[in-house]
C-alpha cells in the first residue's frame, strides 16, 4: 500500500481490520476510545508486520519528541512512551491518521495494542460519526 492511500483513514481501518481477522480479537476500550487486543509475545512478529504494512511511521521514546505535533498529541494523550513501547501511525503529515499504541506487559509474556483514528479538524459530531464507522470496521 502506498503512502498516498494511507491518507484515507476509513480505507486503512477496513484494510487493517481485515488483515487482523483470525489473528486478533478486538474489544472497545472506553478509556482511550480505541479498539484493544491482547496477545502473547509469540505472535508479536506477525502483528508487527501487519502494523508496519498499513502504518508507515514508527515512534518510540527516543524519537517521539521530534515527531509532528499530531503524533506528540497522541503520545501525550497516552501518557508518553516508555522504553519498549511504540506508536505506529499512518502519514503524520495529514489532518487525520490511524495510530496504534504498542504496550508490552511487565510479565514479558503479553502485549496490548490499541488502534484508533485521530482527527484534528472535525466537529464533535463529525468525529463521533467517524468513530462509529471505525468501531464497525473492527466489529466492536
């Protein structure tokens, strides 16, 4: 998928949810308004490969400070990246993007990911409508 296509948030959501069918199960996370999946570390390479196919930028605690403002806002909303946590995003030079927060658990056996859309220039009602479409694409 080219970066040009990645600016279409709705299409990326649908394609990403299809890529994860049979790999992950999703639930809604009210705290962050994202879909949430938890999986064992034995699945991490497969999950990361899917994320990297659809989300072209990867941020960590070392480089997020130099990221575009939209990425720094998402990072701040999640409390800041710690070592071994990542933030994957579609094109961060757009007014809307898809992101994935990657959080390894302290037990070294599990990882959680949270995926969501982020819109900078939508009204509350427009954003709510987009979030509803997003939730439907992930079946939650």
